[in-house]
């Protein structure tokens, strides 16, 4: 997601909350800060993979008569 479409200097939505559209801000691609979101994405992705593994193990265990 760090390389967004469009040439350098393109104005993109930086912050958008569909519940409060008046709080939306725009800026350039350089204004996007991915460092704050990365730990949350990794935590949720890791949790999802762990739960997927647990589900697969439960399926295998229940398939054995």
C-alpha cells in the first residue's frame, strides 16, 4: 500500500471516517503514515492465521473416527 497509484504530488484522502465525513482530510502521499497502522495489521493478521490453524487442527481431529 506504500505505492499508491498516481504521480507524485497527487492529493489523496489521508484520513476518512465514513461516520464523520467532516473530519476527512486530504494530503499528498508523503503525508500517509503507515508506521502507526503496521502493528495493528500484523497483530490482526497473526491472530487470524493462528485461528485458521486452530480451525484446521479441529477439523483434522474431528475427521478421525
